C-alpha cells in the first residue's frame, strides 16, 4: 500500500543537514558509477512543459521519478501554481511504488543541499565568512540555509529586484537561522560576500564578473536553459568551474554554453564534476585566492536520494497516509 506524503508532511520531516548527507552520497555514487541517471525527458503539451526525472542509486537502494510541470497560465486560468512537482518512490527490489510525495518543498531543499555540499568542499575554510544571496524566492532561502550548515557565517546579505521579497527573506531567514541577515540595494553591494549564491529567475547576468573578489566561492543555481544565464563570461572564465554534471552543463547551462558559443572558452574549462570532488579525486580548492564556481542544473539523483530519506523518516515516525490503489 503506497504512502501518501503531503507538502506539510515533507516539510515536517526534511532537514537540511540530513539532506546534505544523502545528496553528498548520491554524488559519490554518480562518480563511482553506481547511479543510473538519464537526462530529464521534456514533453511540451500546448499550454506548458512536463519534465520526467528518473534516477536509481544502487548503494542507497533508491529508485524514483519526479514529474515536474511548468504551466505559466496556471495561476490565472486554473488557480494553480506555475510549477508543480510530485515524486514517485519505488521499492528497488520489487519495482512497486511505495510512496507518492509532494515534490515542491523537496526540490527546494535538495537544491539548497547540493550547494551546501559544494560549499563544504570548495569555499575557503575560515569561520565568520559573509554569504551573499541573489534572489529572495523559494530557492534562495534554501541556499542560505545550506551555506549556513556548511560554514559558520558571521552575516548574510540578500539582493532582489523586488524590495518586498527581500524584506520577507530578511524576516524569515534571520528568525529561522538566528543570525544577522540584511537587505542591500544593489547587486554590486553583494560582491563583498565570501560565498555567493545566485538563485534568481533572471535570464541575463546579475553582476559584473570583474568586480568579484579573489577567494570568493559561487553557487550558480538559477538559470538552467541554453539561452539564459545569471553569470557573465568574465566570472566564468575567472573561476575554477565545477559542474553538477558535465553532460547536463553542456546541454542545459547557458552560464557555460554562451561563453563557449562566444569562443571565450571551451569544454576543457570544466575542471571537475562535483562527485569527483566529493570522492577526493580532485581538490575543491587549491588556494585562498582562487575563485571557485559550482554550477547546478538540478539532477534526479538529488530528488531520489532525498525522497528515500523522507520516506524512511516518515515510516519511522508514522507520518503520512496509506492509500489502497
Ligand atoms: N538548479 C536547480 O536545481 C533548480 C531547482 C529549482 C529551481 N531552479 C531555478 O531557480 C530560480 C529561482 O527559483 P525560485 O523558485 O526561487 O523562483 P522565485 O520566483 O520564487 O524567486 C526568484 C526571485 O528572483 C528575483 N529576481 C529576478 N531577477 C533578478 C535580478 N536580476 N536580481 C535579483 N533578483 C532577481 C525575483 O524578483 C524573485 O524574487 C529559477 O530560475 C528556477 O528555475 C533551479
């Protein structure tokens, strides 16, 4: 009998440190060759986009598929959100679907978690660093949570073109993390940060890459289509570039594909995939003055590992509703 988990159930169960642990293990499996990760499958009905994201993690015994849809007219036409995600988790030994869970909050936490893992391995190690978050939406909040797990921060700053969204971010995140969080009035002011996360809906670069300080670590998570980018060519060129997956970056990441099209760099600019850094095959950072950049497109291994974690915890705590199909 499958277990049904609502968004509230998932929110109650899922914590960032646990999610970072399983996401790190998933990237190790990807690098070790024990993960199966087809590229996501897109289907475009007339009114929107549906994406199918399956993955299998052998060591973890996790098998799942996330269905995500992006229908721009949903809020006005149907009073539904633009983006809806649902995860089907299967028993890896029998193939039986054992859990159906809401994928909205799970997606935000697993997207934060991969940046947390990248920050753990790639940012400078000193305590008291400042985080700078571009964007104040759902993803941005989880980025700050994850970075605050990876490093002892002294302060966080946020910049959003919507001043109201930034105000909400400050109120919510300072209360959640018990730390100083301030809003800044321009993109440039954020560039004094030691750890920068870009988590906006912008299709064009957010800042001038010449102005980023040496030693900065950047997690770029917002744009993930070939024609959109949050990062300019200069900052990509100046950085040691780590991909969540080289294959995904070369098919989906405008941040990298546009500089390649311009002839500013080529595929050899990708220094490593995150899994290689996690396994220690290559160091995440080789000096305190280096600029490091992690590019996340979002992989189904993150959803699968996180869904298994949520399901196991739900079973332990008796959360959710059994449904007879
Ligand atoms: N890499 C991944 O795995 C992954 C996963 C989920 C979502 N995303 C992407 O992350 C992005 C953010 O998603 P979200 O759900 O938080 O969206 P959201 O709409 O909740 O928030 C986006 C925020 O970006 C702000 N913004 C837009 N342009 C800006 C600019 N130039 N400077 C500063 N702020 C700006 C908006 O005002 C808004 O507050 C989207 O592009 C989404 O597709 C990536």
